[in-house]
C-alpha cells in the first residue's frame, strides 16, 4: 500500500476527488492531510473521511525539518499539493525528490508564480483574451509553479466566458485528471 499526503489551503475539492478515487483501492490511499489555514474546508473533509489532519505552523514549516519527519514517519510515498498556497521549502523538496506534485489552474509557464492563484489566475487569463486555458500538473521545485510538467490539459475560452465560468471549466479538468496522475505516479 502506498501512502499519499495532501497539502491544501482551502476548500479541498481536489483533495476530496483524490480521496474518493482511492477508496477501496489496494494500491494506495490518502493517509494524511496537512493544511496551513485554520478552519479551511479541507479539515472538514479530513474529519468526515477519518483521515488524520495536521495544521501546519509557519515557523516550523519554514525553519525546521519537523514536517519532513512527520511525513517520513507516516511513510508517505507521494506529496500532493492541492490548492496549497505556501512555497514548499528547499529542505522538503530535497527530502522527496520527484515525489511532490502540484496542480495549477492555467497553462504554465503563463499565469503562474507568486500571487497567481484562485480567481487571480482566471481574471488575468480572461483580461488577456486568451483563446484557451487549462491545467498544469507538475513536479515541485523550490520556485513557485516552476518544476517539470507532467501533464497539461486544455479548454477553450469562448467570448461569453467570465473568470467564474472559466474557473468551472478548469475545475472539471482538475477533478478528472489529478487523481489519475497521482495513481500513475504511484504505480510507475
Ligand atoms: C485549484 O484550482 C488548484 O488548481 C489551485 O487551487 C485550487 C484548489 O481548489 N492550485 P480546491 O481546494 O481543491 O477546491
């Protein structure tokens, strides 16, 4: 059995999809959820799903190896960032080489980097009158939204799309593809 840890900062809809995908699997399961935002929706998901969850403390996250130890003790095979808004510190990246992945709601390298999250991404894409957007799933390195791409999937933007309608299209792609990529990486 492979163990998946999910890092999230918000509602956790991608976390839920990944949890659901592995329910009843004899290959892998989400066994730990970590979140930096007290009261975030992902904590409710963890509780409902009976998955242990941890509130990440800033000082410990950026200045110690504590979370590396927690992940190692939990025998985590893959770290999945799903709407996690802090940069991953170098010590954590190095402790899990090619074992930390992220999903970004646009076609990187465009519309990525610090401050490009949530509606800011879709606002910028619509303002630039892009003909398409999509998702990028990539390995995590020490820079925001910068590691090697694993998968990109596209959606068309029509003239009547708004940041809100685009967000929905992109979320459909996220929910469809992220669990499958997690599975593929664990069975490689
Ligand atoms: C997703 O759009 C993801 O791409 C981005 O943050 C959002 C997380 O949403 N990095 P949720 O918490 O999984 O609902």
